[in-house]
């Protein structure tokens, strides 16, 4: 997976959102970064992409972040 034009994991974000497109944004800490897992196949990001099909999935994570940090994202 690559960093997109918004600096988070996922495809580039198109603004305005195309009609009918559904998006999921997930905020979190190092658990979402999956440093000990293969990101493309074993991470929450990969599993959601498999389950949700055409829905766009975006992950914004930062190691050692707190809930306050995540809200500020």
C-alpha cells in the first residue's frame, strides 16, 4: 500500500467524492500500522478491503498516539 495524496494509507482521495462512492476512514495507533504483519494481506486494512469490495478504505495511524491525537487528525 502507498501513502496517498492526503498522507494516509489508501488510494488517492478524489474531491468531490464521486456519486455513489462509499468511503471508510479508520483512525488509530500502531495497532493499525501492523509493523509485525504483512500490511497488504494480514492487516485490518487488507481484510476490510477484501470484505467491503468496491468501498474505499483509508487508514490514518500514528505510533504511540492517544485518542486526543487521533481526534486531532
